[in-house]
C-alpha cells in the first residue's frame, strides 16, 4: 500500500505524515534518490521533495515514492514519539524500509 499525503486546493502537499511542515524542518528538492539538489531546471529534473525530518521522498501531488536510507534512526525516534517501544519502533522502521526496497545496514 502506497502512502499518500493530503493535498491542498492547489494540488500540493503541506504536511508530511511525520508531522513536518515547510515552517518546521522543511522540504528540499531531491533527485529522487534522497539527495538534495539545487532547485534549478538542470539540477532538479524530478518532482521529488525530501522531508528533512523523516526522509520520505514525496512528489508534489502527495505521493510518497521512497525513503532516504540515512533517516532510519529518525524514523525509529518518530515511532517512539508515537508511543511505540524501542523494539516495536525498530521493527516498524524496518518494515517501512522493506516497503521501499531498502535494507538497513547495521
């Protein structure tokens, strides 16, 4: 099941599933692989944004298309803040990673 974010009347997302907004940690143009790029026509050839809090890769229409691998620990912390135990949070973060085809390297 693909994740999607709620979009506004302009067809753009305003808040990530982790609660991040542009006014908090923000979103950055991405190459679609989780790397930040300059927002120029030659550098930013995808419609992918990187959530600076959890590392989700998000299209402007709100479709979550991936997850930045380096943010696994942030994902665990976010699940802990939602009330999961450390072990359950790690299991959920691992499940998220598998959903996007990533494997965590310990």
